[in-house]
C-alpha cells in the first residue's frame, strides 16, 4: 500500500507564474489536508478536503490560492501569480477520517 | 486558527536521560489531540491520537498523558537514545462551524547525544 504521494518534490517558478502541487492520498483515504511550512515556522494549516468538497479552508489565503480534490485523481493545490513569499514547503496528509494523518514527503516551492 | 503552544522550543539531553515536553491548547470544546514525530529529511509520523481526559498512551519508551480540563498534554521519553532525535509536534482539533481542522504547534526539537 503506497503512502501519500506528492509531486513534484521540488518546483521552481518565476514571479507571476502558476504553481500546481499534486497529492495522491493513501488508498482508501478520503480526507486530505494541505499544510505550509515557512522557514523557522511550524506546519500551518491551509485547507481540509473530502472527496469533491472543501470542508475547512480557514487557513487558505483569500486570493491566488485554491484547492480541489476531485472524484477521480489527486488533490491539487494551485497558486496563481506566485510571489517570493509563497516559497515554502507544502505538505499534504491524508486520513480515512477522524484518525491520525499520514504525510507525504512535501513539495518545496521556490519562487525566483 | 487556534493557538497550540509547545515548550520547550528545543531540548538537548544525553543518551539515557529521560525527558518530557508540554503541549498546551484551549480547553473549551475539545475534540482530539495528536502527537507526531518529525525526523530530519522525513515526513511527520503519528505517535498518538488522544481523545479522553486522563488518557495515557504508550509506545515503547514514549508515553503521553492528556488533561482536557486544564488544556495540556505531556510527552515523555524514557532513557533517550540518539535515534529519538527529532522534532515532536502536537496538533489539536477543536470543532467549529468550518470543520475539524488539525492545527499544529511549532514543535519541540529534541537532540540526544551519545
């Protein structure tokens, strides 16, 4: 049973470009969480999704950021018109629901 | 977003020492508390999920207690080993109208030297 898969591991974008981060949860998991880790900071909650639904997006910036978890395929975290301050490690985690989270290896986003 | 406080921020002990650290969280409307271990260059891994006041969990040399009335949890490591070196994160769920998001503290960074 493969773990949580995130890709790419590293993503480099220039200011103004779009970044798309992908997360495939563990088999059988229908709950996906996205977190951001800034330098010297802990894991900051961004959004919590179940299949086709956003349950809690209280940690998501209001502009430029969006997330989806379609019926088929991975969860996508999309950042439009990236700025240098978006540079961070983005972690995805999944769970079967109401239990411990299983984390992916993260995507390191660097904005030039 | 609710504040989860962890202390100390970092800790350096000798092999064989026992140690403990604290996670503080809002005590109202408690739902669950998680502990994770995050080793360098790896992903966070779950240690414990705790839901009941007075709960005690144990996994090998690591154990945790929970006090939901006063809003704290302790993580204990008995006879620390170098392989215990990691950042230990606690995370808190407090249900709200927006759902059941899991909010993490900044962690306690533990270094165990031989």
